[in-house]
C-alpha cells in the first residue's frame, strides 16, 4: 500500500509546484514591470530599490521551483500512464441450464 500512497503524494507535490511556479512567474513579471516603471519615474529612489529587491526574491523563488520540478520529473518509460481495456471481444457466457 505504501507505493500507491507515495505516488499520490508525489503527484500532489508536482501539481502544487506547477501552481506555485506560475505564481512566482507572475510575481517576477509584476515586480519587473514595477521596477522598470519606478526607475523611469524616479531613478535611484527607495521604491525602485524595493521593487528590484522583490524582483530578485521572486526570481530566486521561481528558479528554485523550476529546479525542483526538473529534479522531480518522471522519466519517460514509453508505456502509457493508463492501460486500455483488452481489445478482445468478450464471449457470451450462458448460465448453466
């Protein structure tokens, strides 16, 4: 029973990492836009440096999530994930008379 539970936990972790990677990518994009805008309006200001710092934080988190996903990647085995039903037609079974 342990391997099935481990597989489920693994898939949940991968799904959560995909979601958080999207969140970190959005945050990095947002702070890149904010840093660009603030550096245009007030170069060298405190707001610009805070935006740059938050951009660095979100970029670091994004890189960490991407590397974790790459480490957890399932190797391709060439087999389908779900097995299809048998192609044989079932012979009709008769109840004994």
